[in-house]
C-alpha cells in the first residue's frame, strides 16, 4: 500500500503543482514512462520500479493503473462540471481509480461488497475534498461545484473566480455538507466489508473526514479564501480510538 500511495502522491504533485503548461509537459513525460514500464516490466527509476514490483507481486490488474493515468490526464485539463451527473461521472473516472488501486493492493478487497462500499465512501470523501480545496482551486482558476447547482442558488462561477463571496452560496455549501455527512455515516459499512488488517486505517480515514467536515461547516464562506483544517488533538484522539477499537475487536 505504501508503494501505491507513493505512486498516487507523486502523480498528484505533477498534476497539481507548477505552471499549467509545465504540468502538461511533465505529466505527458511521466505517463509515457509509466505506461512503457507497465508494458516492458522494467524501469530504471527505483521508486517506480518498486511500485511496479508491488503491482506484479500483488497481482493488481495493469488496467487499474492505466485507468488512474487516464483519470489524472483528464483532471489535468479540468474545465468544470455542469451537473450532478457530471460530478458522479467525474468521481467514477478520476477519483475512484486511485483509491481502488491503493486499497486493491490487498487481495481481500477485490469483491463486490467492498467495491460498492468503496464507491459510496469515495463520493463522500470527494465532496469533503471539494469543499476543503475550494480556496486553492479558485486560485488555480477551477470550480468543482456543478454550474447547475450554483445557478440554482443565484451564483456564477465567474463571481467565485473574481474573488467574490456571495452569501447565497451558503445554501449550496450546507447542501454539500449534509450530503457528505450522510454519505460518511453510510460509508461505515466499508469497514464491515474490508479485511481485518485494513479496518483501522479505513475507520480512521472516515473519522478524520467527519472532523474535516465539521471544521468546513464552521468556516462557512471562509473556505473560499483559506485552507481549513480539522483540530489536530481531537483528530488524533479519534484516530487512536479507532485503532484501539480494532485491537480489542
């Protein structure tokens, strides 16, 4: 899982960091390198070679890696979402593949109950991420909230990109917070579907995202201009509680 997490973080850095033209060039080079290594089974770059050995030894379908690359390429050229249906499609194409790749290193996750529960969790997780990343995304010229939803509450993407903080947006932010919170509660069944070894990390992830959501809700329109983090000490306490519960279970 560490090797798969490294691969995801390394690729995310290429997609999200640096000048846009430079990102596209670096990603094209990276994607070519990864696909060539997948095809040949060899790579001189040791971190990538370690990831590929993990994929091979854990019998992870090479298609899963390719789908991650497809999704990251799409995200690199993100131009916004029009509707909730577009959001759901984005989750399927861009957000689910890396999550499936990391957790799919464990063979015990490759079954229908886990896959269905993972999709539910990933949608809720991405709603939290969308809210948490709003300030950074706006600085980067990106709006991840669907345009139809914005228009419904009388807000335009142009207003947000211009740095305005319309109070009308609060209605939509509350809707997204409620959807994410409900989804995270339902996502607890991912722990039930997971192999025993993964339950602590999955439970902790859900708990931390619930705390993130609490902080985002309190921040209100402040999420448009600053990064909002959960309180560190309560987060650590709850994560440790999840861990202790797994030991005693």
